């Protein structure tokens, strides 16, 4: 990919924010339905234990982050 292959953004920052706000509401519902099984399996495979540290890179809705934090938090 070269600089010429990169297309300019044709929307304003405010326009992007508005669209993201609309899409985010739908995405949360769809993500839960389509990705729940994969998320649960991934958390199972992680097998997190109390006191462990986890790097969450901000992918997706953050639903798994809540579960990961609960797994590693001291009771």
C-alpha cells in the first residue's frame, strides 16, 4: 500500500461520532448474540486465576473485560 492508495476521509469528526453512536447501540445487541459463545469459550481457555494480570487491548464491546476483572480480583 502506498500513500496514493489511502483515501481521504469525507466525513467530519462530528458526523463520525453521530454514526458511531447509532451503530454502537445495535452492535452491542448483535455482538452478544453472535459472539457470546466464542467469548465464553475464550474466557474458559484463559482460565484466569485470582491475582493474575491481564492486558486487554480494547477490542470489541468490553463485555469480556468485566468477566476478566472479576476472575483476577482478590475476593
